[in-house]
């Protein structure tokens, strides 16, 4: 959290802001429920909520877009995480300048710092984590060495919304992730199956709630589920 506090202090010292609002200290406790190094922006989400919370407690000295600019220096996924978490917690963040721009979906470019709100697509999703960690740095460095291959794969998939360049490396180098994705495709009735981020989490997407609920209910007795895996269900921003 030091980097977040230091970033906020760029405009006015946190001590002065706290003094002006009669605050002696800020204590942040995070109950981590998502796997670490899972490719689902869990750490970025933690940072985003901390930034939004501290900003709110200090009287919203920064707008949403200003927080997103600061967040880009904390992590590549933080700007979008700020936009999404601001949207999901609008009732708690009343008074945040720029809150109307918040969205649960966005088109992100640059190094994660260019974030434009988009119309969310409604999906029911089941996330599977194989219980291993994948280094985001490792995946990106490896992909940077194969720009021609990435360009070729993009041309093949431009007409399809569900693709992830990073699968090229992770599925080829992490047998657990490749096997997990194959088992999901074989045993579930999802519309789409795709690795999240740099992995290792794999996501099954559904448009039909009945099939989604039936598949999830069957997981408890499924013999293809490994004891070291974690899985949970949720819905995309299109349902919020």
C-alpha cells in the first residue's frame, strides 16, 4: 500500500489532508479470497479499492480519471480495476468526480492506461484455478520475443471476440493449464472457454442460465475435478 499512499501524496501530503479532516490514521485490512498470481487482476483490484477508499475518506481530492492515471503507475490492470470498482460501488462513492464515466466493461489499450468505457456483455461464468502460479512477467517477456507469431494469430481470430494472445505461451509451457482447459471443453456445455490474462485461471462463459447452473451443480460430484483446483461462479458486468 505504500506505493498507493505515495501516489496520492503527489498533490497534497496525506498527513495534511488527514489533519484537515480530523483523521489520525488510515488502516487497511484485506481479506484475500482470490488465488495469487492467477491472471484475474486480484492484486490490481485490491489496489483499486484501496485507492478509491482512501480517496473517499479524504474527501475525493482526485477524480476517477486522475486516480486511473495514478493507478497506471501502480500496475497495468489498476486503471480498469478503478473504473470497474467505481461502477460496482457507485452508491458508496457518491461525490467522486467523474463517477458517471465508470463502467463494468471497457476497451483497454496502451499499457493499460488508455481505458474507454464499453457496453458490457452479459455472461454467466465459472472460473477454474489449477492451484499453480504463473508469472505475468515471464509470459509477457516470452511473448515479446514472438511478435510475428502473435500478429499471425490475431489475423486468424479477428472475427472472433474470444481469444487471448497469452494462451500461445501459457498453454504450451504449463501442462496443468492446457489440461484444465481441455477438460472444461470436454465436460461442460459452455459457449466459450478461455484462459484469463496470463493464466493459470480458465473461464467458462455461458449465455444460458439453465445450462450454467446445471454444469455448476454437477461439479461437486465430477470425477474430472482435481482436489487441488478451486472453482467458483459469478456473472459478468452485463448483469449489474
